C-alpha cells in the first residue's frame, strides 16, 4: 500500500477548522504534496493553498483525492459522495480518514470498480499481518512514547525526521495513526488492527533496513493509559526501538478520557526500558519533548532546564524551541549514522 | 450474546482427535450441555457421548450446533455445509470456531436468514465495544496470567470456578478465548478484537457485580511474549483483578512461536503487579499453577514445594493435585466471599 501523490485536499463543507484538522496536518508536513484544495459552498476551513476543480487538479498531475475531514454524525452527505465519485471518474484514487468506509457507499464502490481506481480507508485496516516475531532486525529505530495520548508524539517524530535529515542522517517517518498515514503515504492506523497482530503490524511498518538507517516511529497512547496501554505495549515490542523520546504536556492533570492522573516522566522511562528490553536490550531514552504552549516563555525554559537536569536528557518543546538538542544527543550516541 | 444451550457437537470427518480439541474441551467442562455428537463417515474423533441425528438432537431439546473443529486448509467442505444447513433448517442456531465465517457461505447465510436462526463465529468479533475506562467497578476479580502462551490459563481458571463454588464462593468463569466462549456460552475471543478496544471488551466481559461475587477471567498470552503482550496488558487493565494466579510450564525453554526465553515467575509477578496497579492498586498474586505433566510425581512435588517457598504462595498442578491450596488462600485473604 502506497497512496499515490500529489494530493487534492477535499474539505467538503465542514463547519469549522477543527473538522479539517487532519488536512491541516498534512499541509503542514507535506506542503509539496498538497497541490490544491476542493471546497464546497459553505466550507469554513481554508488550507491556504489554491482552490482547484477536479479537472484543474488532474491537469496539475494530482493522483489522489484526500478526504481529511470529519463528517458530523458519521454519515457521508450526498453532495460529498458526488464530489468523490467525480474524482474517481476523473481518474483519481481516493483516500479517506472517515469512519464510514468508502467502499460501503455503492456509488463510490461502483465508480472505483469501473475506473480501476484505489480506495483507501486509513482509519480501518484490511491488511493481513503475521504475528510479531520479536526478532531483532537491522536498522536503527526511534519511537516516541508519552505520559498520555495527544501529547505531541506525531509532531515530535516528524520534527525529528526534518532535524535528523538536516544533520545528515538517513531517517524516515513511520506512521501508526491516520494523519500520519496521509503524511507518509503509507503505514497503518495501529489502533484499528486486530489485537493479535499489533506488534506484527509494526514489524511490517518498519521492516529490516540498512544498519545506519533510522526509522522514526510515531507512538500511540501510553503504557499508563487504561484504555490504550495494550496498543502502546504491542507498538513498543514491534518497534524494538534503540532510542525513545518521552512526550509530555505539563498542565494536564488527568489522562485523556479517563480519571487517572498522569504518570511521571521517570515512571514512563522506567517502564518503557523494562518492557522494551524484551525485543531490544539496548533501548534507551534520548530526549524529552514537552508541549509548553500553556506556559510563558520563561516558565517553559525553566521547566525544560529542570527536566533536562533531573533526567540527564535533552528536554525541549519541538514547536517552540526545535529538536536540535535531541538530534545532537542522537548524533553523539550513534555517530555512525551522521553523514561525513 | 448468549449461545443457547444445550449443544449438539458437530465433528464432521476430522482426521484425528487434535482437530477436535475445542470440542473435547467443551465436553470436559460442560458435560451437562453436550447432549450428543454428530459425526460424518470417516470421522476419527469420538467425544464419548451419544451419536445423534439432527432430528434426535432437536427432540432432546438441543438448541445449538457447535462446530468445535478445525478444518484443513481453512475451506469449509461441501458435506459439512450440508449438515450445517440441515441443522439451521431444523431450528438450531450454529456456533463455530472456524476461521471461515459461517455467514460468508451463501447457503448457510440464506438458511439462517430464512429460519431466523443465529450464527456465531466465536473466532471473530463483530461486537461494538467502548474503549476501556479503567474505573474500578464493584465485584471481585481473578485473572490467570502466564510465563507464556498455552500454559494452562484456561484450565486453571475453570478448575478454580469448580473449586471456589464448592467452597461456597459465588464465582463465574469469564471467557476470553474461543474454547472458553463455547464453555461459558458468552464472552469474546479477545485477540480478535480491534486493538483500541481490548480493555473495553474485557470491561464488557466482566461487568460490575455484587461486591463479593468473583469473576474468574481467562488470561491470554504473556506480558513477556513479543507477539501478544499488548493483548495481555489490555486484558490485565480491563480485568482490574484483585487476585492473579501465575501459570507456568517448567520444561519449556523458548516462548511459543518465537526465540525468546521464558521469564521467571518472579518477573511475571513483579510486572503484573506493577502494570495491574494502574486499574487496581490492591492487585496481588494468590497462587502458582504449574503444568507438571513432563515430570515424575516426586520431581513435580519437589518443584511445587520449592516454588511455594520461594514466592510464599500456594503452588500446585491443577490437573494432578487440584486447586484446593489456591482456593484456601483466596478464602483466607477474602473471607467475606465464602458462604457461611
């Protein structure tokens, strides 16, 4: 599976920016793939890229229509179906992050079959995987882990891809969530995989590679989240990371969606090393990434300094202060990967 | 979902006893539900219960045909389909542990629809679950955990159900694997659930109950198995057990299907307590169950004595020596649950 690029971003007539969050994420990280946007009357989101008709998009070489929006109530509105069918008839593939499967809509299924086009439902996984084997495979791997869900694990790993490449590393982002799959054009929404195959799917996402190549694997959930820890553990075992970065949001008091308090960064490091050692005894932390958005700059800097000293690790806010300090630590620990 | 009892056990024409392993397990633990068996010419398995035609089974009050066999190559042979359709037409539901979904065979799907009969594919899960909440719910819970897969977790929990009931406890087996689902008539094959819902499915399997009621939850895999640890952790968090029993097979040198050595019982206890504390801070071990089949009796007894002393826990082989010592420990630790 490899979603063909470049993309035409379909926004429908979403009522606000938040409903198009996935689309914004794709444009942020892969602007070169996002040739234009297709908006219907009443659309309240704007990606800041050219508005194109399907015909104009085809003329510009677009290969796939990306439905990177959330539809209210889970039902695909008729006028969205019309646009999707038109894209298929114009020769585009369609990739969607909707809960509704594209192929479950007869008009869409028929148009795709007629034209021999691909439909991708990145929120679902129909791929068959083997169970994980846990055997060490060549190549370096880094995983982002968290004190909670939604603490910047995807952002951090994408920032590291950029920073490590700039430093001369051969490094690739590996997606495990739906927005990430659009950003990389491949990958699997790991939380949609059948439970028996979590680690096996991650082994498939990040296969054997050249010894100094880095796979930068998007983490999910937290080993301490009572809803999703199973996903996080299978992901850790399948990723068999050499290095991990702990992501954290310092103002959060309860874990997302539940009543549990957040674990400390130290607890996360300890349990990640303990469990991760099963498939990679060399696992170690290489940094702390903190979302300091809610803090004043001086307060943010003080917190990061404190965390760096307490854990003997570079600590940064990737959005505010970049990831240079973490890249530097990786270059020190794994010098063979840096370009001469 | 509740599979209607009693059962007619369908064995088809399986070539050996092993192919009917699930059926033997059901007869072992629920003989009162297994009214008869239906075998086709050439069948090499025999459950030791009466051979019945479908008509005879219906006359005896049977409600469900159980396909508790493995078919070679995953394809359902035509002569099995004929028997399954005949059962549906005679008014029985059909429950299957085959990889092939019953409803994917048009003749079976049509016969079920025509007669309004239920089809159960216990190896698959189409049930919708919420994500786990991790909130402590009333009722006592015990989970079996393991140093590996296939070390007697189901057997132990079923033996404990029998032993605890005999001691006056109000205790119910809760199934998380396919054979277990047939044995309890309900439950979910937890490894078939979508990853995001592992702990939520276990919360559904073992809902809030009376304060002194015990749910005895079938464990799966091992926190130390690189293929399946995610399932085991989600199961642990969803089960939020007060008590757990460690199951072990002392002659095994590698974990099932992989190259990894087995963890020690101490490691399993430590990590289970550490991770299980997230949803139940009162979690504690109450026994060790060892499959000593490969050992001479004196050797087995010596090993169990050693393990009991080393861990300060009752250690037994449930098959060879029963589970009385573990039940006794539970009665001592949780006296309120014992009948007066």
